[in-house]
């Protein structure tokens, strides 16, 4: 006989709680709707003023630590395992290091900027496996090497771009070996950063994932003849490829 009464009480409790919950849901929906409207308005204003940010992310480096040829791995005690060993400038040119970027945003991108910076250096002797920074001569390098690549076709959402960075690396390596007084190798770390400029925009944006590539290299300055290096830099014509991501694995 008490069941209907209990049921009514439960119903009242549900009704009492349900009304505030419904009101909260409506309030949350209204807040989300207002945020979406504000976001759309902001994007519309940004698009009109050329300030829509590019949304590029770093997908890969070619070759990466898994695909780097065995003969180009330094494997020397005291150096990072990922150090690339360039015995001559031809090995650098043939390796043809490339950066793979992907557009995850709605805005198409028409220009990509790549900068290469020589960040860390030391002398290195294979004879005694000891870094000898005190024996280096003065080093004067550009703060950054910059290349702007205007794409042949727009980089739309889901597209990837493959960008060669040989020119920037060689330019910084050539400057880094200035003043080398000791026979032997030079070790350096190079920071590679990429930026995208959407169609119609007036400035470049950082990668959305804020990643930067660090390439660690060991090379023989005596096998990087200045005249030969400058010729490669002057004649190097990087070919930036834009394609759907599925096609990258087929290369």
C-alpha cells in the first residue's frame, strides 16, 4: 500500500532535481553557443585582416633515426647516438634531408618558411675521442639561415609538404668550420624550424605542435671545400612537393 506513495515521492525528487539540471544544460548550451559565435566572429575578422593562423604540424624527417643509412651513423663514444657523420660534402648533398609537414587546419597554406640555426659546436678528435672546444678558432655565423618556399599549389587540409633543407644546413656548416685550427672533425647541432603562411595572410605562423628538429652532425671541414660548398648552395634548387598524406608512403 506504501508503494504508490514512495513512487510519488521519488517522482517529486526527480522533478525537483530534473528542473535545475535541465536549466543547467540549457545554460551550458547557451554558453557554448556564445563561445562558438565569438570564435566564428573572431575568425571572420581575422580572415578579413589576413591574420588567420596556419595549422601545420611536423609529421616526419627524411631520413629519420630509423631510416638513416648505417654508414652515416657516427657511433662514437661521447656523441649522441643520433649524430649523422658526413665524411664529405657529397654525402650531405646525397642524403637530401627533408622535413615533412602536414596541414591540419581549414586554411590553405601557400608559403612555407624554413630556418636553420647553428646552435652548438665543438672540435672533436677521433684519435683520442675527446671534444676539444678550447682549440677552436673564432666562429662567426649568421644567426639564422632562412628560406621562403612559395608552393606550386595550395596546401589544403590533410595535405603534406616535403621540404629539402640541404641548402640551409650546408650554409651554416660552412660558416661553422671557419677558424678551424686543429685537424679533425667538427661537431654541431642545428635547429630547424618551419612556419606556414595561409593564403591571403601577411605573416608566418609557428607550427601548431611547436616542434623543432635538431640535427646533430659530425663532419670533416677539410672535405667541405669552400668553393665547392658555395657552388652547391648557389645551384641548389629545392623542390617542395605537396601531396595527400597517403601518397607519401608510396614514395
